[in-house]
């Protein structure tokens, strides 16, 4: 697979929607993830990321303007032991509970489908990072409608058993802007992952469309010790 420029990819797409990046720092010492949200409506843009335990959750920036919390208020990131779960919806909880019951990542998602927001039928994108005894692997998933047909759910899981230093994968909900919004197509995209969390956070935030970007979360986890550094940027401060 050809590696793409994450900066160019984001700058050339005004509305990738919500996106997950998972990979490994160039020096091989850090497990890396990022999650961003965007919005076109006032309700979607009226959000911020806040920390909750070892993870994060979304909340309304101005509670008086919140009209429908069902698909926009959730915990995108949760930590279960040596596993970090990142998703674009409340399936974070589904995966957490499934893994806690010894189900696999893929089995945990069997009870879920794409979001019920026709005609877009927004895909559910998810990732899980697993660090154990100095080994680091991760997996990503997308559940999406069959070309807009709500009667058929397409399920794809991508497992990366040996996370390669300096490389990551990027998956997002929408191929591009549109009405209805077309779902992401193909495998997660191969991208570079740098060593510096500050530089990576800045690159991502500055590359996202200025009008549509809402919030960004980035975390670098030390593979040897499990300690982590987190950066959060909210457009609504």
C-alpha cells in the first residue's frame, strides 16, 4: 500500500467527518492514537472533548443549544487494562464490555451497525490498541451501510499484529462532503507517525478544515511503561 501524506489528505478533504489514526512512533517506543470530530450543523459543532478517567468524553459546549444528544454525546476513548479503545460513538462501551467478558474486538461489535441517521447512515469506526510485555498490536473496524442501503450492514476488521515504527493507519467516516454523505471506502490509509506529540497534534489540527473542525484528541503511550501523554484541542474554548 502506498503511504499518503496525512497533511495533504486532510487539507484536500473539507469533510472527512470523524477520524481515527492509530500507529507507532518513528523511534518505536510509543503507541500513538488520534481522534478528531467535525461538524456541519450547529448541534454537531456545539461540542468539546473533556477527560473522564483515563479516557475522554464529548459534552455540549453550550448546554442550552444542545438539541439531540443521541449520536453526539459519548465516550470516544476508554481504557481497559492494557487496551485502549477509540471509536466515533457509544460502541466504545460495547467494545469495553465485550473485551471485559473475554470476547474479541470483532465479536464485541457484532451487536452493532452503522448509525441510524439516514440518509447518511454514518459508519461506526473503531480501534483497539493492545500493549503487552513490550509487544504492541492494534486493530481497526468499520461498520457501514451497503452503498446507502440500510437493510445491509458491511463489516470490515483490519488487524495489525506487529505495529511498524513510524507507520500508522487512518480511517474516517466519510469519503468526502456531500448530500447524502458518502461512506469511507477501502482499507485504512497508510500514514507517517512522528516521534513528537506536539508536532503531530499541530499538524493534524492545522490540516483540518477550519470551518468544520470541532475537537482533536492525541495520545502517545510509552510501550515499555504504559505511561502516556495526552493532548486535547477544542475549537470551542
